[in-house]
């Protein structure tokens, strides 16, 4: 769901997941690592964006288990 939302935000800027150059991901438990990594690895080819994955004690809303922050960069549009 996180990457689907990120994709929608990127789409609104005429960008796509392949424009992501950096991913910072946070999970609240080691049990969430395999699911996150499976999706990340499926969505990003080689070379993959730089990526950091951290386990944190929690988020402001207890129901949240994963947070993903990305930085994307696209080539300038030329006329």
C-alpha cells in the first residue's frame, strides 16, 4: 500500500517509481522485514535506489507498522 501511494504521488508529478533514487524505510518489528523487502525487490530493478531500512519502536499512530520515505529525481523536461 505504501508504494502504491508513493506511485500515485509520483504520477501527479509526471514521474514513476524508476525515478526514485533513495528509499528510507522504517518498520516497527523484524517480522515486517520480509514482506517489505519482497515488495521493494519486486518493484525496483538493477541498479536499485540507495536504500536504508530501520527498525523503530513505533509511530505516532500505533496502528502504523511501516513508513517509507523516498527521494525521486527526473531529468529536466526539454522543449
